[in-house]
């Protein structure tokens, strides 16, 4: 009965609830960061496009292959310096500018 007197029990319960809310904010923040990184990783994985095989006007056949997704950036292409083509293993050789 000593703890229940003078609202000590209420103070302890309030303090535990406050700590739990702080911990929940940390958990939510960590989960948001993890899901954000997973989404970024998924976007990076999907940065390739499969090109179907086709016949040129000269009559030669081009085999099916992969290329980077088209965008306005030059630094994220497999042929750019610092990058490599994961399918052929060749290092990039083109300048970014």
C-alpha cells in the first residue's frame, strides 16, 4: 500500500508510458529509414531495361541485351567512368561531361 499512497503509482505509470512513447518514436524512425533504404535499393536494382533482339536495316541481327534505364544523367550509365557493366564485366570509359 505504500506505493499507492500520494500518487506514486501514478507517477511511475506515467514515467513508463513516457519512456514507451520515446522508444516507439525511435522504432518508427528506424523502420522508416530501413524501408526508405529498401525502396532506394529496389529502385537501383530496377535501373536496367531489357532490349529485344531486332534486325537492322542492313539485315544484321542484334541479339537481345540489357541497358541502363534512359534518363538525363550521364554518370549512372554502365559505360560511364567509375561504373561497370554487370553483364559483360567491362569498366566504363566515357566521360561524364
